[in-house]
C-alpha cells in the first residue's frame, strides 16, 4: 500500500489536474468580479448620460427664466423621468441640483449629481454594494456671431425663409429664429445664403443653399433687442389744417407726401408736427426729410413708397394715436429707394423703421418689392408681423439689421448686407452684446 502511494506521489502526470483544481476558485472569482465590474461600468455610463441630459435641461430652464432657478428642479426631475435608463431608483437624497456662480463666459450654470446603489450577485458576498455617483455641470456659453436676420416668432411657424432666387451675403453676422419648429430656418429653391451661422430654438435642416460657418439648432432663445421701445401717443403731434365746409370749420388731418412742407407743418395746438395719417411717395417722386427731424409717426395708415425717401437720423414709426385705429404696414414698390440712417440717441435709437408691437399678426403684410434698392443703416423692426423682402432689391449698408416676427426673402432679392459685429455698429445706434449662445456641458 505504501509502495502504491509512493508511486502515485512521484507520478508527475497528475500535477496539471491538481493545479487546475487549486486555481478554479480564482478563475470563478475573476469571472464574477469581471461581470460585476462590467455592470458597474454600464450603470455609471447610464447615470452619467442622465446627469448630462438633466443638467442641460436645467440650463435651458434658467435661460428661459432669465436666470431664475424657481422651476429648475422640476425640469431636472422631469428630464430624469425621460432619460434615466437604469432599472433601479436613485439613492435617497438624489438628484442634487446646485447652481455654480457665473464664471467668465459661462452663465446660468446648473450642476446635477445622481447616485445609485445596488447589490450584485458575486461582489455582495464580500463587500457592501458601492455607491455609483455621476456629476454633470452645464452652462450657457457664447457661440459667437451677432444676428442681423432675427425672427422673433414665438410659436412653431418657420421664422426665417429663403426661397426662389433670394441671395443673402452677410458673412459677418448670423441668422437666428426663436421659432421652435423642426425647421426653424429654411433655404430652398435657388436661394444662395452666406452667413456666419444659422441658428434657432428649433431644428435646422442642412441645405446646400446655406453657406455658413456653423449650424446652431436648439439654442436658447434670443431676447428682443428693442422689447422696451414703445410709442407714446403723447409724443405724437399730428399735422393737419383747418378746413371750412359750408357753415362749419373743422380740423382735417394731413397725409405726408413728397409735396408736404414738413418743416412748417403744425398740429391742432400749433406745435411742430411729427405725425401724419399716412406716408406716401409717388412713383419717380422724392421725399427728402429734414436732417435730424426725429421720429415720423404714421397714425393708423400705411407707409407706401413708390419713389424715393431720404431720411438722416430719423425713424419711420407705424403706430396709432387711438387704439381703436389700425396700425399700418410698410409697402415699398418697384424701382423705389429708401435711404435711412437711424438715430443714435433717443427712444428709437438704432431703429430706422418701427412697427408698433400691437399690430395684429398677418402674412405678407409688409413688403419691400420689385427692383427696389435701399440703403438702411439701422434696424428694420416688425416684431408682430411678417416682413417679406422680394424682387431684386439690394441693401448695401454696412450696418443693417432685420428684426421681424417672420422674415421671408424670396424672388430675385439680393441683399448685400456687409454687416459686422454689432459692437462695430454702435455708431449707428445698434445694440451691443446680442450674440447667440449655446448650452454646453462644462464639467
């Protein structure tokens, strides 16, 4: 018997089996730990993605609320119901939402922390389940560029439309739309659009007609740069004259035409007039507004330009003195020219053409048509209505800004808008710092 055991002990053929048996617990342990580690890694990635999404959503909420944090936590929680893809719930006390202070160009920051803890089959035999934590910080950061084509559209309609043979050359500025539609800006047909970037609150479909440095969809909305500008009826001195009709003499309000004596026009009290019932310049006719005349109020009627209008440091204001009256529209006909330089001080600083925001929304109400050629230095502002730029018109001023509820460029229009940074246009009264932003993860 001893001889047999001695022989077995000295037999090397069983060593591999013995070693394999001894190593088997290590192999099983390594496999179990590997499986648990993969699961932890997956949860970490899922959790990080959820934290990233929630932080970005929180910043959008802060931007929309002008920096307020009142509803950010609710927004974060709602986002997590949509984008938290771990099957287990968050650890008690999470999510944690904090608001780091603005840092340099990073504003409206939101930091979201998430945590989960769950036992796994193998590791739970030896250790307490680890807490997996994910942190994400997002902020609004400048994207560069200043909009010279800005649609204030608050709904889902397309804000910027470039169709037909419209041509836009403004490589130093941006196109931006506050519309939330899936196609917030479109360019099709034979249009040819050159901009620094095209951006919007909604989506933007790429187009061969867009020649841009970048697309910036799903950006925070831009604030109306002239939102606080509102006409005051007390400032309107409406021109007219006394007219005798039979036994009665009555005051009759005047329209402004190329034949009007603007310098000597008076209102009913004898004060210098700055208000007329409508503005009309006949075909081939010219109206030269006295220099530094100030705002020209159009009380309820249209501004219909068939000829030429020259105005330095003035603003055409489409409004009404009585709210029961309508608010007129701008109509520029074939072969017309509007040459306006906006004022650099006062209520209408930087605005060349202003339509009262009380105007009722309508399509194609305001048109710059035909072969009109205009030089406008300042803003063309129609916050509540659409502005259509049609035909073969050119706007070759250095600093021109189009702001309307919707902007529609069509036909054969060619807008050579050599627009620079808004900061470079302050000499024309245009606002500084109206640059597009993007929401980005910063930590």
